C-alpha cells in the first residue's frame, strides 16, 4: 500500500501528475538465508522508546561464502521528511519536529558471541566478519538497539498511547548470488519495499500492564509486576513481525474454518466504533473464506485487523493488518466534509479490509521483491479484491471488476499517456519517484496491473485462470517469487503464447487493455448499481434519507406521484418538465391527481406528494401524521421552526398507513417556487430552503 491507496481513482486528478521516465530492469531472485529471531524488548510508554536486543540465528543456504552480513534499518527512514515512507499529515513546507522524527540506533553487535565492527548508514546495518560466513554454516548474530518512535499517522509511530510498530527492527537483508551483493535498497517513499524470507520469531515484550498487545503470531502474558507485564509473542513462517498496541483496544472475534479473525478497535469515552469494527470483521471473515476457496487455504490460524491512526489507506503485514481510523472517529473529529458521507468511509474501510486480507496470499504467503516488482503483490491483490466483490456483491457492484475496467479503461489511460510518460507495469517502485502525488503509481500498479490480470482471465477462461492462481500459490508458498516465476506458471497451465502475450504487456509502457472495453449496456447497469450501493450505504448509516425513495425505485418498487388538482399554469409546466427527467422519469412511477387517489393506493404504494397542504388534498389529509407542519407563514417540527412565506424543500418519512412503504414530500409555499435542486447523496432526511438564501439539512 502507498499513501494514495484509495482504489477508485478519479482520473481528473491525474492531470496534476509529473512526468516520469520508463526504466526497465531484469529481476534476479535472491538466495534464502532462513533466520530465527529471539528478541527481548522493553517499551517506555512515557518516552515512546523501545530498548531491545535480538539474537538472529542464520543458516547460509547460499553457495557463496559471505564476507559480511547486512540488515535493513527501516526506522531510520523516519528521521528525514524526504525519506519517510508515508507523509500524510506532514507539512510540505515545514521541517519535522523532534517529536515527528523516528530512528533506530545500534549500540552493540556480536557474531557468535564475539564483538565485531559494524556501520550504520542509509537505513542499512553492515556487519564486518572476521571470518567468511561459509556456505551451509550456521551463525548467531546479536544486536542491541534503541528505537525512537515518531509521533505520526504514518505506518510506524504513535498518537497518544496508540502505538504501531511496523518495519521497526533490524531485519536480515536478502543476498543476491548472481550479482554477489546484498539488497541495500532503502524504504522507498512511493509504494512498499519489503523483501525478506520467512522466519520464526520468539519475542518477549515488557509493556505497561494496561496495554492490549496484538502481533504477528500469538500473544500470551508471561509475567507481571506492579505496573508492567511481559508478553510472549510467537510466530512461525512469517516474513516480517509487527506489534500494534494500546490501552484503548477492545476486540471482536469470529472463527471461520478453524481460523480466528480478530477486529481490534480504539475505544475511548464518547466514542463507539464497535459497529465499524464489526463491519471490518465481517468483511475480513468473508474475504478469508473466499480467497481460501479460490486460491488456497490461508496458512495461519489467526488474523488481526487493527484500527490505528494510519492516514492514507490501510497496510498489510503477516497475520496483522493496519487499518485507518473508522467512520465514527471522523464524525467526532468535526471534519464536516467527510462526516457528511460516512457511507463512503464504510465502503472504503470494507474494501480496504478485503484488499489487505488479499495480501495475506500475495506478499505474506507468496512473497516477492516489492521494491523491484510491485505487480506481484499490489496488482494481483487489486485484481483479487475486485474479483471478490464481483463474486460476492455482483459484477456491477461498486468495487468489482467492471467498475475497475471503467475507471482504468483504454480511453482514459490513452488520454493521460499522451501527456505523461509512465513506466511499465513490471517496473519497480523507484521508477515512480518523480511523481510526487503517487497517482502515477496508482494508475500503473493498481489500475493497469489489475486490468492485465483480468485480461489474462478473459484470455484463458475462469477454470484455467484459477488453475494458474492456485498453482502459483502452491508452488511459491512461503517462498519469494518473481515475475518470471509467475509467467512460468502461466506457460505451464495455458501455453507459451499466452505467457508471451502477458510478458509483452507487462513490459509495455502503453498497455491499454483494449480487449476489455465495456458495452453501453454494461456501463448503464454499472452506473445504476453504483448509485444504488451509495444510497444503500447512506441509508444504512443514517436511517431514512432524501434518496430513500429513489433507492426503492431502483429496486423496482412502484410509486404513485400525487399531483395537486389545483395548480397554476407555471406550476403545471414545472411539474411536467420535472417528470420527464431524473428520478421522476421512471417507468415505475404512475401519476395520479389528488382527487382520484384512494386509501388503497396510499396503503399499498410508495407515495410522492407535491405542493402544500392547502393545494393538495392528499397532503392535507395527512398533515396531522407527518412530522412537519406547513402553512403559509412557515414550517415547524420538533427539530426546527422557520417563519417565511417562501419556503421550499423535501423530506422522506415512513408511510403512516404502511410502515414498509415511504412518502417523499416535495413542497413549496409560494407559487412557482418548486424546489428541484435536490442532493440525493446527502445523509439527511430533510432539506429546506428559506427565501432561497438559507439552507438547512437534518433528520427528524
């Protein structure tokens, strides 16, 4: 995930992109050096520092005698703004404060119990060896370190006492035998840079007694004293180790096929994110079940999803997922522009949960060099996410494949490509560094890369496609794969012609997926379903809304529009025009005058009332059961009271004669002042205009 990891990319945003150059490179896989980590850690909650030591037992499984050992020190990327992997919330014009800086300092290194020389520079710990580390030999490396956490909404850091330890410890690098060198890439500011073998971890962590600790693997309390406790954390066959903790965590859990899924949420006075946490839990459980059935069984027995202060998206790690703050927090923050559309946050958080669960297959289980080949983790996961929604929510649902094709279709890509030069899908994350917005990376890796996976699926058919994915997962489980490995599986299952076509597309800087063009009918259905999805989410979060009746119409329910029998010519003309466009131009709407409407009509249908009580007989007959009182001098309810002779607006209520039906009222108090400027996407139940100068929204 990168900072701009919001999957439904709006293409007008790309017009602000900077030009980036295309640089292609062949990828050589590194050799495995399996490691076992034993750590003893002491967290100081006051200073937000972690003092610790790690003993790393390594076997040289390469055929090369090694002259030195290299570890990544990714926390050092947080001591300068220019190198921080995530910069959301950081001022572009100001330097980092001391509190915002993070780093790791190495104080001692032993090799096989003997102190050795080392250097710490450019996010790398380089350990000099007195004697070569021979092939097939074992070695014990002991490192003492101190980690200073940044106050940050980035991946690594803390806000108050909510702490995220990600990419936080000295982790063994990968050795490339063909190039005879260690991987010394820094953590890139765009995308991810994780690249490591699976290993085993035993961690003892001392923390304040009131902290709730979640980590990769399993957590058990080992001992406790007055104000502190020691947690024992264990994990096997994982390529990274993460700890997220807070005194404010509560958890919801559910088991699926022997796998325990936990949804942790931050609970503070006046805040209740349990509903959002349940949504995340349900999404994650569904995704674990689906991906296990489609690609291969989830290989661990637990998965944690953690609400954190992370900005800009969500982030995947072995057996643990770093989620952003949930919708309730956004409402409480007073950020009205976001709080007005909590349904979007719900939708995004659900989609993000599914996406990050997908990474448990593509990056966690089947690893890859994320710095060099982000296609293998991000593009495949972006496709897998859309595939999940296609199969579980419908092919036209908001996050499924058809909307993905629409967002990243050839015409859009072609227009942008005519202005800007983007790298190929097979490019590394550093090839996007000239794009300060991150949008080019999104376009190529999340967009075109995911399209290429659908392209492959369409070429070979669903059965062969699933065979490819299942074979790839099985053959490279707990290993690191390359693009060449993936193409090899494609060739094995579907032949050389297909793999050659996919290879050419991967390496092309102008791939446009022309064979995935949508028909006009597909585009129309997609628009309708996206509209319905948004209205459903708004109604789910807010109760009845202005758009509730429109949602019923889209679902095929019948509606009677009740027209006043006494209208001025201007009013009649306005209503005639209105019924020919938008929501009112719907075959499920029938028109009846108020004088012709029966009690049966009202009881058995959704109703649209137009006008005001003194000109619409049906409206007048219901004035005592509606939540508002409207007269020539103004409008009032338990929620508001306004005096004016020029008021118009709209509201939605349950039908008083049938609770399963709705009444939508579009009213005005002055002749020829019909209110048609409705915001159907609002989360409000009513909207009112006073003298066309003051505007109010809310719920009864």
